[in-house]
């Protein structure tokens, strides 16, 4: 369940970043999408690493 949500969020952030690059004047949207993508990936990585430890 958690992985589906994280995957959906990662896909959403990629779409926002691409839209920000393609639409002139929305560079801030590309930056925001990139920051949110990295943050979501870091949260997913931390959750995965936490579950591996006994």
C-alpha cells in the first residue's frame, strides 16, 4: 500500500517537473517538482531501510 502511494507521488512529481519545463514561465514548477521528487524518494528509501533492520 505504501509503495503504491509513493510510486504515485513520484510519478506526479515527474509530470509536474516536465510540465514546468515545457510551459514557459513555469520554471518554479519544475524546481518544485524536482524537490518534491527527491524528498519523496528519500522518504521511501528511509522507510525501506527501516523495515530491513531487525
